[in-house]
């Protein structure tokens, strides 16, 4: 409740401050009102993003990495720790609840038809009609398996597991992954594909504001830069490292580095 009050207070204060100053820059109240709403929205979104990042001991991706390394039994053990019931029915990758079953099958690749089939068989074995599947993603075609088996499938992302563990004080103590700060790493973080929405939203907003503000050139330049960055995130530059060794090159180098062998025909 206190956090909601803080956001409401921030929104009101930011709006009043920006409206007072923008009203001095415009002869009409309508552009000033639009400008104030835009700046207020940007301020609230920025604060929410920063607060989310700084209020966590580590990121969702760090927990996801731990899940992938330690396996599904580790995920189940964390959830069982919250329930604190030694008699609860559970296995190496599942927990039985009253009307549903939690299945952990976490890996960074999308789950396919065999994975969903195994989860559905597990649910039917214990007479459960709903599966809460902890995973990264599911192949679109695999959803058909759940429909055919007559079970309802609900995906549970790492973010939801993270919040549940944090709420009950059960987050594992993990060391954040420290990355060496280089120019390449900075550029890679700037061009991460996950930044597309932020760049696109800011760029479109700034370009639209340029039509109603005297500072037209400034907003067009900044908006264009944001849209350009959004476009770059959709290119190969936004899909991981700029350069990585290719398997074919490594294979060819290994092949040519081996000493030439003389065949039996040549010996004869």
C-alpha cells in the first residue's frame, strides 16, 4: 500500500512541476498538458525500472541460470522448502497440490512435444487436471499435446518463481555474475534485444511530441536515435556477442594443424 501511495504522489508531483514549466513555454494549455503527461509517464516508468533493478539481490536471469545448472530437483527442493510439509507428495521434478501438479522442466531451449507429453502423463497418473509448468518457454506446437490429453497447461516463468521465493524468504543466496566492463560489453548491453520495447516506445513518443513543441529539432534528433537503436536490436547485433568463433573454422584449423599422414598406397 505504501508503494502505491509513493507512486501516486510521485506522479502528481511530477505532473504539477512539469505542467508549470511547460505552460510557460507554450501559448496554449493543450500542448503543455500533453507535454506534462508525456514527461510524467517517462519519469514513472524510469523510476519503476530502476527500483525493480536495485531492489533485488540478483536478476531473474541469475536464478534461471542456477535452475539450468542444478536441475529440476533443485527447483522442487526450493518450493518444498516454502511449504514446510515433510509429508507432501513430491518427486524429483514435481509437487502434488490439492487440485494441480507443479512440474519443473527448466532449460533455456523451448520445451517440445515429448516434454509436454511427459508432464501430461504425470498429471493423469496422479489424477490432476491442471499442470503448472516451470520452464523458460514452450514450442507452440507442443500445446496441442495438453489439449489432446485433456489437461490444462499453465506456464510459470522464472520471474513468478523468483517473486514467490522472495515473498517467503526462500531465495537462494547466489552470487551475481560479474561481467568485465569493456566497450564491447557496454555496446552489447545497449543493443540487447530485450531493450527494443523501451527504445521503440521512447522514440515514437519523442517524435510525436516534436509536432507540438517549439523544440522540434531536439525531439526529432533524440527520437530518431532511439528508433535507430530499436532497429539495431532487431539485427544480429542484438542477438548476442558481435563475434564468436565458428565451429567450421575451428574444425578446419584443427584439421590442417594435424601432421599429414601417409596412406598405405603411398607406402607401396
